[in-house]
C-alpha cells in the first residue's frame, strides 16, 4: 500500500536528522523537511545553467504543452517526417519567401540540404518560453529582449565557462570565460573556420570555437493551441 506523501516524509525524518551533524535542531528540521518535500513530491527544480540566456522552461503550466513538446521530441528522435508534419498547422510558415504548408515541411525534412533534423535536435534542448496568446516559443532566448548586440551579428554562446581566446586556437591565452551570454561577430561569420572572432558585451575581443556559437536569428519554432489541439505554426530562420 502506498503511503501518503507526508506520512512518508515524517517517517523519514529521524534517519535524515541523524545525518545532519551538529547543526541546531531547528536548522536541521527545516532543512530536512525542505529536502524531503522535494524528494517525495517529485517537484525538485533542477539548477539552471550559468548565464543570462541559459535554457529554461516556462511552458510547463500551459495545458497540453508538455505532451505536445514530447511528441515533437519523439518525432525528431525517430526522424519521423510524417509524424512531425502531422503536428504542424496546414499553413505552417517555413521561411520569409512564402514557403508554407505541411507537405512542404515533410519534403524539407526528407531533404538533406535543409538539415532540418539537426536544427530540430538543437531546438529541443534550448528551453521553452511562453509566447503571446498562450503559445510557446523554442528556443527560450528567442522570446527575450536582447539589445546588447546587433541581432544580425549576434550569437549565443551555448555553454558554461566557454573560453574566449586571444587567438584562433585552443592553445592560445584565455582572455575570459563566457556562460550562455551574447557576443557579436567581428567582421562577419566565417562558417568554414573552427573559430570566430567576436566581441563580448564588456568590449573584449577574441575568438570562440564556432561549435559553441549559435546565431540569434537561427531556427526557432512557435506553436499555438487551436480548438484544444497544439500545432506548430512557424519553423524558420532569418529575419
């Protein structure tokens, strides 16, 4: 028979308190209750990564959004073009030149030149923001006000304590480390280069590995709920 949550909590207190060392009883009880509540209820919140634009999830309270995002993740993992297209609106927008529709989305997913599966792989790990009219936006940072850099030249540093090097080499001096923050390309993007020259928000210029950078206007996905069913309404890049 399953114990009620708080019955299990208080049955666990004596053993937990015994492991708390020499702290005052009131401190020990308060800390242990907090930890036990999180363990029993399953609502412990994972620590966020360092940095102002670290991925975070603001969509958990939207009805049906979590299940919908899981459907997207499952289709992406299985490389199921038909399954993903079925999650899109009939008029899903795919670029700024008039490309729309589920059929075209399915064709692009099957076209290696578009590399949409790779883009979707990245999107599923970049958090979720609650958008306008109850919709959702992936990645999370797309819904944030970012004015420290030119959006056309701005890049997100995707990781914690990513080194900014003096020269385009892993062996060169590290000027500083950057965690999930924006930088600006200096001289434009060189996609074939292993490093990009960038300017940090504090004005420091240096080089960051290309694989740790993502354009501010790279692919994003928006979805809304229509008549109780979620649909992808945009999947596009650019501005």
